């Protein structure tokens, strides 16, 4: 009975990772990253995430500012009629 209980606990721990591995393309990598995240081994990535969020926010502000200052040309760059 102890072996059955141990096997049941193992299936509960490993089952979701095996399911990800079998169903998703690249599932091995995803399962590994999920496991490392749940175990707290990826906490060093918080700084990278904050940096990426800051960069994305700055790019968004720059694009917004650029779109507000851009004006349409007053006249067409191409002549209406062409002389052949």
C-alpha cells in the first residue's frame, strides 16, 4: 500500500509536466521552465522583467510623442500630371 501511495504522489507531482511535454511543441522546455519557476529558481529574472517593462514603456512614450508631432505634407510629393 505504501508503494501505491508513493506512486500516486509521484504521479500528482510529475503528471502536469509530462502532460505539457507530450501535448505542446517545445513542451520539454516549457515544462522545465515551469518547474524551475515553481521551485523559485528563476527569481533572478525579475530584474530582467522590470528592465523589459521599462524599455517597452519608454518606446511606447516615444512612439506616442512622435505620432503627435508628425504632420501630413501639405501638398503631394508627386505631380498630378506627368509630361511624356
